[in-house]
């Protein structure tokens, strides 16, 4: 049975977006008349998920008040960090609230269309403890490129390259084994301390059946997002 739980990383300060959206935390930034986080939750519910842990920090009380504990048939749980834990620390803390084995993990400021069950299946097909959903972009310069080999993500190259390629869209499937192996420290970067070494070891399945990537964390893409959704 496919995993039906997700963790959304929604604790960032949103510094780059502060000049455009200053009165709400970044995940609640309005996109075409609705909070961005509401659109993410809608997509998860449509994808068959039944429970979501929101890993919050900055203005966590505002997010909890706006989203509540039920959304489109999903149970919502709030995992609030009292000090910045980094992406890895936030995932590790939120994982304590999971009821099953494994979870989908998403950034609260990026959008990507894909089927969660298919992402999980990609990990299973490669006998990998985790999978990453990648986005195809025309210019990898702002993001850094992901190197693929035989169905796996094997390296993450630094920003500065140009041209089309695959990038990390901040969407993952982590099996129970992967969650159990997270470092036992409070604060760490998931990307640096977990994703990169696991990729080098051949343990990260690459999933490319995706479309519609957008990162609302920068003002120009936040403005572009307004025209990509209907109210």
C-alpha cells in the first residue's frame, strides 16, 4: 500500500520575498488569490495522501491558525521548531509525528506536478531508500544541476553552470529506512548531510515524470506564479 503521509517544510523566514509579502509567512503568500500552502495541500490530497505534518518555525502560529488540523480529508499535524533546525533537523523532528513507514517530503515554497505514488514506486523499482523528483529547466544556473546515471541521481553540481538540465525541485520520497538513518543531531542540512552522500553512494532514485516547476521564494518567480493558477 502506498505511503499516505507527507512532511512539508514550511519554517523558513522568506527573507528574499519579504519586500513583496511582509505580513504573512512565505508558505501563506497569496498566489492567484489563495495561500500557496493551500495549493500544495490540495495537490497532496488529490494525490491520495491522507496525513500531512507541517514543519513550521517562523510565524508558526499564523500557519496553524490558517490551516488548522483538517484539510480536504487529510489530517494536519504541526511540528514547530523553537529555533532554526535546518532542513534536515526539521524533517527529523517532523518524522516523530508520522504514523506509518516512510513519507513524502516537500519544500513549502516550490511547486511541482507529479504523482506521489509514482515517486515512491521509483524508489522501490531501484531498491533505493529514497527518491528525488526532478524538474527540467531551460537554465540550471540559478539552481545547480543534478547528474543522472542509470535511473539514479548521483551528483549535485554547484550553481553557475548554464543551459538546460535537471534540478532538485525539493520533493522527495523517504522510506522508513531513510528516515531512521537521519543523523541524530538537532540541526543539519538534509541536502548536504544526507542527500549528497546518499546520491554518491547510488542510493537516490531519480524521478523525471514531472512538470510545472516553480519556486515562489524569489520575487520574479512569485510574480510569475500569479498567472499560472486559477483562483
